[in-house]
C-alpha cells in the first residue's frame, strides 16, 4: 500500500517504487475529511483524487475522518484499513517521507502493532536535488495548501517549477517537508494522462491558505 496525499512526495515515492520493481502497489491510501469532502490537510476535492487514481491505474482506499478528528479516531480508522489489506496479503506500507525521524518512528510503531512494515523510498534524499528532479522528470504540480506562518498567500495556486524554487525564502524547505506547503500533482511519468484542472479562489482557514482546485470544465 502507498500512503497517498496527491502531492509530489507520494508521487515521487510511487515513481521510485515502479522504477525499482521491488514492490507492487495494491492500493493508494488517502485520508479524507468527511465534512469537507476533500483530502485531509491538502484540501483537494475528492473528484480530483479519483481522477489521479484512475490515471495511475491503482485502486483507492479512503480513510474517512471527521473535521477536528482526534488522533485516536484517526488511528482507529487507519488500523481498520491496514488490517483489511493485511488480511488480503499486503505486508508493507510505503510513505514519501524525507527526513523527519519522529514521523517515521511514529509510522513504524503503528505499523508494527498490526504486523506490517514501513517502506521509505525517498528517505535521506537531498530535498533541493529532489525538488529539481521532480521537475526534470516531467511532473507537474500546483501548490494547493500554504502555512500562513511560512509563506504568503501569493504562493498558493502557483505551479511547482524552477521559478517557484527560486522565489522560496531560505527558511522554507524546497520540498515543503516541514509543512510549509502541500501540492497537487496533475501530470507526470507515473500517470496515464494529464488531469485537467482549473484554479479557483484562495481561501484562508485555520491558519492555512487553500487554493480551490477544480476539474477543468466543472
């Protein structure tokens, strides 16, 4: 299984998994907030999530949580999904994490409780080089969520390209690994076809700017 946010790190993780051929991804595991009907934290519409899964050719497994869900609620929902897939033969879960050791330790601890292991295809990679590799490989993405404390609203909705990388403040990780920003990937070598998107309004909610991305023509 692959923990799938719809962003560039999970996309790069899938690209690396397919490149090595060591694993077969049987499901994309995505957390969705029930009241908003969107990908949790990223704020991306489920219709675009479905479009990604269809273009990737991988089944989607949604983990439903309420708005303001406690960690206990999230963990219970996650455990149920993991046990379901473990019973069907999945033994590992892959993540796009890069260097946050506490996050990795948390994931490995939770997985161990259900007899599964974590796979981290991008772990330890230089984030500046990785960000440029993402662009070089032909991936296309847009910044869909911005931490108000780290970046201004003008970054929300921008394309993830060399121009963006050149304009990021030195304090911001080029891959947003510290939560500075999140992305939505709509094209690249792992996709069968490009996902047509339109950029709607930018809204501020709970300290984060969100770009309302929509399927083009909707």
